[in-house]
């Protein structure tokens, strides 16, 4: 289903860019507003994040610097020496209550950078210098969810196909494997699906596809030969979290063939304290944001004993399904 946007802001320098025109062709009823720089709209003061999130606008821009960023310590690097991410887009079409983006940005509008060739050039320069790279493409957004109007996932797969020393990861909560189903699998691309219990998906991960739809998409991708990583991250301590995650494990096991799964990643909740404070201001009614977290070194996590209990419990749910060496656990 194609999302609609009532207003599309476009930087003057890319008004005639072919990718800009392609995006506009998908939203013919949108009001187009030329701007000098995306930050003039995106970084404005006194924005109503909640109102914007209910119906965000689209901002098309050109990225001019910082095409690669070192991977965050909040995310596992899966033992890759050079772990980086890029920002092809800022913000997400989904609305998960625990998402750090709402603590990072004052705006809920969606920024898309159309100058992919500059990202490719910067990546080639990095590869020439460092010989290898693990690149997360969907750090500050969900690219696969937008493939129908912003086909960046397809473009990066085509780019990575001829660069064996580059591994790309596409992290998603979408059920949109059909958006790339015409692509043949490549060994240096990982499709990483975030999965949560059905109840959490419905109550906390607003606007996302349901668990069954995600599992169907995962099954199709894995059966076609794609490398698939399942990400149970973050594990959330709901009132009935053991029942929630037992149910999730049972659904995963009944839907998927474990031999087709490359890896299972399990992670504890962790959040920058400044981001959490900002998120609490925006979502005063979200129980997940007001748990009595342990605060240390500017990071909020569940108390260490609770974190260990949760990660051990969820890990044990899968030991009869995949070999232990396929399970990566991050304590946050």
C-alpha cells in the first residue's frame, strides 16, 4: 500500500533530479514546495512531533557530506572489522513507541536523499582504502518499507552485486519482500527482520505489518536463497513477557525452516538517556518509556539481573531450533 503525502518539500538543487521526478510521479496530488535546504523545514523549532507523526510530510534533499558513519555501540557489529552505516533517509513511516528516532529528531517528517551516486562514490573510496566494509543501510529509517516509491534497497543490491568485499544489511519491520522479489540473491546482502510478539506489534509498533505478514515475507525470502537474520531486539519486559516471547518463538518455529536462517540476534533494551527524556515528553502515555530503568553512563537499560533473565529465557526458547553458534546475544 502506497503511503500518501499532502506536502512534499524539495530542495531547489534537486527539483529536476530524475529520482525526484520519479517520486513525484507517485504522489501527483501532493503540494510541492521548493526550499533551499532540508534543515530549514526539518530542524524548525516548536514543531508538534505527535501531530506530524500522524500524517508526516515528505522532504526530498541532497546529502552533501558524511556519507558513512561508524556503527553505534548500541548495535552488534557481528564481528566485522569495519562496521558502518549510512543515512539514505531520516525517520520512518512506522511509529514504534520505543524508537530512538523520536528522541533524536524534533521533526516526524520524512527526509529522503536522492543523490545515491554520491553515497556509492564514498563507499567505493572507503573500500579502496580499507578493503572491506559491513554497511547497515536502514539504521535511521526502514528502507524496504518504502521500496515502492524510494527503491534504494534494489539500487544498493545492484551496487553490491559487483563488490564482494562489501556486505550490506537491510533491517526492516516490513512485509515487503515483494518489493525486491525480482532481484536474485547475492551472498553479501543480509535481510534482517525485526520481530516482536504479536501483542507488542499491535500495541506498541504502530503502523507496522503484523507478525504473520512479516513471517510470510521472511519465509519467501529465505526459501529463495537470501541470507536472513531474525532480530528479536529489543526484548521488552511487558507484564506477561514470558508468555509473549514463548508465543513468538512458537510462531517463528511453525512458520520458518531453521536451516534457511543465517542468524538469530537477541538484544536487550538500551537507550541514550537524552533521547529517552525527549521521548518521554512526546509520548507521556507510553508505558514502555516509563519503566524504572537502570541509568548508567548516559544509558538507560533494564536492571542487569532483569536483562540477563530475559535474554537467557528467550535464548533458551530457540536452542532446540537453531545451533547455539547461530545465536548472537547483545546485552545492551
